[in-house]
């Protein structure tokens, strides 16, 4: 996003045209191409700016993809209105905390796994009761907060991530305990 904020207005107008021209040339009418590239009298300068923008966006996409391959993401959600608290601000803070704990649980499940216990009771080939219990146990260190964001007016989402090197250290440490 910081790349886009620093762009000149002419470049911001031309970016969608560049994307369309490179991805959909058979669909895009010829007049649209000429209008998009005729934004500035010095088309060579505009073309070099667009090439620099395209290069910067390509690098950003590659960096984001590489980071996504080397991290695990945990998401947590919490409702504000059901949180205990005397004020709306306090309930919001409690919802953020609950969402963060849920995101940590999600990371723990992905790294350490889930223990499931199930019990089904049958009588005369009819299920009388079916119980399922899950348990997560593990240590998470080094998780980074990626996003804390309200989703609508009554829910918070927290996104945490942890890189593979940190995960490997956690797993080695957990194995040494047993």
C-alpha cells in the first residue's frame, strides 16, 4: 500500500489500464488502449514510470508469496457484545483478547495437533448419545500479530502468524520434554 500512496496521479490512472492491457488484450477495445496511454504528452516518461511501477508490484507480490509459504497463519474471532465489562471500550478490549487467544489456539492446533476423544452409546441399533471432546496442548512463542480488525459492528478478527524456523524450534523444544 505504501507504494501506491507515493505514486503520481497520472500513474494511478494508468495502472488499471496497464493491468487490463497486459492481461486482457483481446477483450480491451483499441480506443481504450490509446486513451490509457495518451494520459501524458511524454509517453516515454509515462511508460518508464509504468514499467517501474510494474516492477515494484511484481517484487511485492513475490515477497508476499514467499512469506506466505514460510509462515502459518492463525485466525480468531470474538463477539464484542457478549464480553464482560462495564463500558463498551472494555468489552472491545476483552473481545480483542478473546480473538487473540482463539488465534493462538488455531496456531497450536496446526503445530501440535488436536487430541480428540469420542464416545457413542447405542441401544438396539439406535444412537442414544454421541459425545466429542477436543483438547489442544502446546506452547507457542514468536507469533506476530498481523491484523486486529473489526468485522462489522460486533465482531473482532485477529490474525497471527509464525514463521517455519520458529515452528521448528518450538517442535524441537516440545520433543525434548518427552
